[in-house]
C-alpha cells in the first residue's frame, strides 16, 4: 500500500527547517513534494554542517521525500512559473519573512484560490512583531519556554535540536491536511491560508503554566531535572556516572518506589499534594539511592516494581539498539551522494503503508520533469530560462 496522501501535490518553497519539515512530513505520508530552490546554490540547508565529504548531513536528512526544481522568484518570469506550478498543486509551504511573497507577486491573492497556503513565521503574519527576523531559538525565548528550562540557580538552557521549528512544522502539516479535507471532502472547494508561528506553537504546548499564573499567581520557574509537581520524577546520577530517568507519577508507582528507595512506610499513603510538600526529602532519598548502584541495575529494579525508568542514552547507543521492532525507528536511507546513511524513519507509522524514506534530491534534479512535464514548458524554453538564470 502506498502512502495515504498519494495524489496530493505539495510545493516546498521554504528554507531552513520549519516549512520544509512541514512539507517533508506530508511527503512521508505519500504526498508528492516539489522543492523550489534558488538556481545554482540551492537550499540554505545544503550549506549547513555537519558535513561528510563536503556534503551536508543536515540536508541529507531534511531534504528527503521531495523532488528538486530551481527557480528565481525575484524575477517576473520566475514568479509566473511559480504561479503556474501552484495552479497544478494542492498545498504550498513557505516560511519567508511576512510580506516577502506579496512583494514577489506570489502572495495569497496572486495564487490559485483552491490552494492551501501554509505560512510559517516566528510571530505570525500580522501584529507588531510580524516582520522581525528570527529563528528557532526566538520561538523558545518569546514563548517563555526557554526561561523555564535549566538549573534553578543557573541561566536558561537551550536545546541542541530545533524544537520550535520542528514542532511548528508538525502542527502546520496537521492543519494543512484538515484544510485539504475541508476543501475536498466537506466540499468547500476553497483553499485556506494557514498562519503558523513558532511562538504560537510553543505557547500551545506549555500546559498549565498560564492558568496557574492567572488563577494562583504561580510564576513558572526553572527547576533543573526535578519536576515541582511530580517530586518522584527526575534525572539522577548512578554510581557508574550514567544519568537515569525515574518517573513515578501515579500513586501506585510512588508506593512501589517507597519500598525501593527506603522512604518511611507511611509515605506509601501520601497524596500527590503530600508528595509535593515532601519534595526535598524525596529528591534527596532518590539521589542517594541512585548513587548506590549502576544505572542498568537501577532500571532493572524499577522495571521489576513497574516503575518507569530509563538510562539517558547516547546517540551511539540508540543507533546500536533501536526498540522499534520490526521495522525500526532508524533506517538506512539511500542518499544520492553518500549512499546508505542511517537516518530517522518516517513517523508516525500507518499500518500497511510502506515505511521506506526516499533520499534527498540534487539541486534542480527534476527541472525537466516538472517544468516541461507538469507546467508545460518546451525544452527550448527551459534552456532559455536556464541561460537567463531564472531556472
């Protein structure tokens, strides 16, 4: 069985991560994705490390599941071709600074009315911050998440992965599918403009924080590896200098942990609020207990007592033991430049649907197929536009 979105055509005219990831996730579910890149130089991610033999591994991963065409959108001829390409497509994903596509005469009013246009930015298409430049880290900073992350007595700590970019890409892909469903199944026959911001995506995931601030005056703060509302959940150092996660969040799990750690027997009957009150002694007892044995032994004992626990694994360990049997969450992808490269498998899985990723395309690899076969240019006109630097 092919992907569930087979027959859906998506144009990826974004750059870096957020909009391309949105398009790529649709590609993983079977959509045809056409990547529009700047002539000659291609997508910026192609020039971002780390590199293997001068080839970007970032691009090898983020450039999967799409065909590549080149087009200079700053030229009128390029803008005309883009409008024609969009007229034969379903979804367009972009993450230029707001106003850019309008200046290039390819904004929502210039494109076919049936299109679903996914617009990703840091702060949204409107508002006082709309035109400010920004990247992933600004989404974390403005949303308040960065201020909540890190040690209680230290500075905020950023993640080494692009959280707001990827999160926004996922949420935007979901919204695109909803918009296509409304157009084609509900029968509106109209496209939609989806305004997805990095800021808004992160704010949406912050759980209880704003409600607690509003109703209780509780300002979320950094708490390091402890959870202020789940004191039996945290990250601890074992005797072999490995870090382990223990997450005893339910009453039954905490009762089992009492016996493991050696807390007083009456602690088994503590309520959630009792446990919050006793957070410091619980944390101290768990830290001492964790430090008395190697990490794997701690995890074994927790699992035997049905308490969730895990070693904080390295990338090397993940690559050596992938629990996603039978297909795996890591697969070998055939990259056109490097050959087989270990990468993440498409996710989530759909039963009965092929789970094999398609490797990243080379710059302009599909120019003739798309510009001549789909848009209708003659071979001679394609060559003229190549010589003019439009394609």
